[in-house]
């Protein structure tokens, strides 16, 4: 019996595409695998042609598609580098920009090590937990990684192999069961006192008033400085008093962040007429004059502007040797003092787990212990 392998490729991409085996005037088998994920014609056709070529190869090797049996996934034959690159193509469309950048940074460190170990041409299915450990240990030693960075790289590899497993390129995730290294307990950040906060506000009212609004967003909303500088006027909803942060600017995923009435009044004092302007931009490219910073503008501020201004004025002039990020920590604690539960703080801050939020809300454990003491039964 002779077989033909054909592609069903309707021009309308909303219709199902498939590769099929044709014989004796009828379709013997259809294969849909992954074709619908490609959202343009050329990419979908390329994937279909690759699938077609693998099916034709298996037929030449003697596979009988008419024989009854459990369906098997096709072996795409990816080597380690090809498989990793394939996973990053998937990440590109799914991860937040900052997360994708973090993952890419890890991969840029790992990829040359794979080449130095001469593993690049080995089939990805040969890769197991033993090789993961060798790879991570080698990179840690050469890059002088901390245990925390090592664990972060392990999580990136876990995500890579999870993506490959979902695409049926591998059957098992070799990172499962890998031991993480013990991490150093983070040093508790020294919080800014209420008196220092008042002094900072008074100072910037005279020097750069809009920077106070920037700092208020950091303190009240817990939005990261790198996210604040990317907020555009269109991302502010005054009807609901929320910031609408898309995944392109956040560290994790898109989120809504509520803001207070007093912050709303501050924002309404700014010219927000152009929705495409940055809320805190610079008046002209490469501008450094304080009076021209933190203005609505089509020009985005660099990532260092806010930090440099803080160091120059808060640490240098006011002599308050504390970090700007401490305002976010103080905000977390003050929210809990005002009765906000830790889960709500977590959602506002955009944290993936409550454990991360507790690093910011440094008094959380102390409060929980105080509640526990009050609930202790008497031994009598």
C-alpha cells in the first residue's frame, strides 16, 4: 500500500490545519500537533512542512499507519541548543518583558557552558538531572554565582523543560527533584522613619515636586521604580482609581493597582492629555536638569534617574543613608498597620507568593506572634 503525506492548509487561519496520510482514496490519519499555535500563515506552513517531513521519514523506515495501536509523538530530533532555543521562542510570546529578560540573562550564561562541555549536539532526551547539576555547578563556579542565583537558574531550566514537555519534545522534566542550595537570609532593610519621610517630602517639594508623586506611588502602591517610569497616561483609570499595568512593563504579569484619593488629586494636577506620553518622562532626550525631569513626555527616563536623584539629595544633602526602595518596605508595613491583610498587599505588589511579600512587610511575623500570644490557652 502506498501513502501520500499532505497538508490541509485553509487560507482562513481560524479553520483547523492538519497534516494527513492519504491512501486508497481516503484519509488514513490526521496530525494537528501544535499547528494552531502559529498565528500567521508562513509560520504555520513551516511547522506543517516540518511535521510532514518527519511523517514521510517514518513511513520510509517502515511505519504502518494503518496498523492499530496507541498514537505516538513524533521525534523532532532536537539537540540541546535547538530545544532550548525553541523553548525561548515560546517564552517570548508568554512571559512578561522583564521576566523574559531575566530568563535570557541566565541563558546567556548557560549557553556558552553547554558549548564548552561539547554537549550542544546531543539529543535533548539524553539530558537528565545529572547533567543539569554538572551544568549549574560549572556555571556557578565560572561566574561566581551566589546560591540564590544558582537556584534562580535552576528555576529557569525547570521552566524550559516544562515547556518542552508540554510540546511533547521530552517525556520527563529532569529538573524535578533537583536539590536547591541553601540561601542566605536576607538582611532586613532599615525602614525610613516618619520624621525622615516628612523631611524628604518637604525637600523635594522645593527641588522636584513631581518626584514626590513618583515616591508616593512607590510607597502607597508598591509599584517598582522601573515599572513607574514606564507608566503611560493611558494606563491610569480615574473612574476606578487604578493603574492598569500591562505585562510589557511589569516584572511578573499584568495587574491592576488601586490608588488613593490624595494620589488621584496629585495626578489630576499633571497634564495627562496625551495618552501615549509617559507619566514621568524627560522633556527632551538626554536631559538631566531637575526641572525638566519627571514630566509627561514622549521621552522615557533612563532606569537610573530616580536612583541618582535619591542618592544625590536624600543621602548626600539630607544625610539619610537609606535606600529609596525602603519606601516600598515602609508602605507594606504601614498597610498592615492600617488593617490590610498580607494577601491583599501581595496582590497589589504583584508578588508570586506571600513569602516574598513578607520580606517587605517585615513586621508581619511580629504581628502574627502577638496575635498568637493573645490566643494562647491557659495551662490550669
